[in-house]
């Protein structure tokens, strides 16, 4: 099958009155065949317009033809860790991160960076050993794009595993599968910036996608996305992979 894809990306923000710092509302990225572009743009438009972080006064939807060949990859194994408080959630997250080989120091640094920094659009790359910041993207971070999980295949996966279909979880699983398959990535830590969504996760290629049911209090608009990366690796090429290499998730029942 020689199908060509288009990368469709959306970004919505709120500028408010003059001089106010831009507030990120929503972003989204899909891969679409030419014939499905209208539907893809519509989906992203709806996502940006109906967001719990607020009503955007700026939105951009961009289309790019993808020249690079698409790589198909399996979703990560998924588990849910039930916790009863935010504190318990972070204890579980720390434990999981250490299990992937991230150093204690890097975990501490990540938590410090997340609380000090207001990266709300992308992810922060942190050295999994030293804890130093590896990307130079300031408060924008690195935005992973050019990934997707076709609805039909995702639907079968969700049914097989007994998960209710959840577009947010689908998106996070897709991103985590793309990110964690890069050999330089040790682990990912994430929770949403949507005030109403408190479940987050730790992911790694061997650890899988480990959901944690409470990583922040309801009402909190501070999200987090940290990629722990081997500091000895070629960071430029890792970022290029995250932003540019097209990846589609494909689940097979026998895997
Ligand atoms: N690339 C890099 N960073 C991103 C991207 C991206 N494509 N999308 C979002 N982020 C960053 C950004 O800084 C956001 O503020 C933060 O992640 C959170 O994004 O039930 O919904 O889309 O299994 O709000 C995880 C649990 C939900 C799902 C995560 O994140 C489940 C979520 P959100
Ligand atoms: Mg969000």
C-alpha cells in the first residue's frame, strides 16, 4: 500500500488583553490521507474550540505533506495504578521512573522544573542521569507530532483490553508509543493541563504505559510532560525524530 499522508497540526491560544502572556489552550496533531483531510481539520477545530482551559482567541491549523515513509509500531502494554491521593500518585510515579533507570537526581530535577517552569505547549527533555535540561526550547518545549492511531484499530484495541474509548487516552498512548520507541528515550512522565483530568502516566519501552489515577488535584491547570533521555545520545537527531518522523500505531491481537 503506497499511501501518502499529510500532517495536520492545530494550536489554540489566548492572548487576552495587550501585554498579557500568551496562554496555551490546546494543541493537536494527526496524520491523514488526502481524502480524510476535511474530517481531520474538523476534529482539530472542535478540539481547540471546546476546551476546558478556556476559549481561544487565536487558532492555527496547518497542513504539511509528509515525504518521509511511515513507520508502523505496536502500542505499549498498558496498566492502571489506582491511587487515592496525589501524594500516593507521585510516590508511584517516582518508583516507576527509577525502575526504568532514570536517576533519583533526574527525577528530583524534573519535579523541580515542572513546578518552576510553565511549559504548557510541549515537552521538556531531561538528561536521565544528571537531570540537566537537554533541549533549548525554553518555555515552548518540544512538540511531538506526525503520529496517529487509526480509529478502527484503536477501537478494537480498547474493546479487547476493556478500556472505554477515550480520545485523550488514545492520544497519550499514541504519543507515548512514538516517544518511547526511540532508543535514547528512557522514560516519560505526564499529566494533563486540563483542570478536570487528574490521571497521568509514566511510560517506557519495557515498562509500558503505566497510568496513575491521580497526579494532581482537580482544578489545577498545571500540566507536565517530561522525556528522560540518555544525555550521551545525539539530542538533535532525537528531537528531529520526535517532530518529524511519521509513526502510525497498529495493534494486532496476537502481539
Ligand atoms: N508534544 C509534546 N508535548 C505535548 C504534546 C505533544 N504533542 N501534547 C501535549 N504536550 C504537553 C503539553 O505541555 C501539555 O501541557 C501537557 O503535555 C499535557 O497535555 O487516561 O491529556 O494533552 O491514560 O493535556 C494522560 C492520561 C493525559 C490519559 C495527558 O495531556 C489516560 C493529557 P495534555
Ligand atoms: Mg491539555
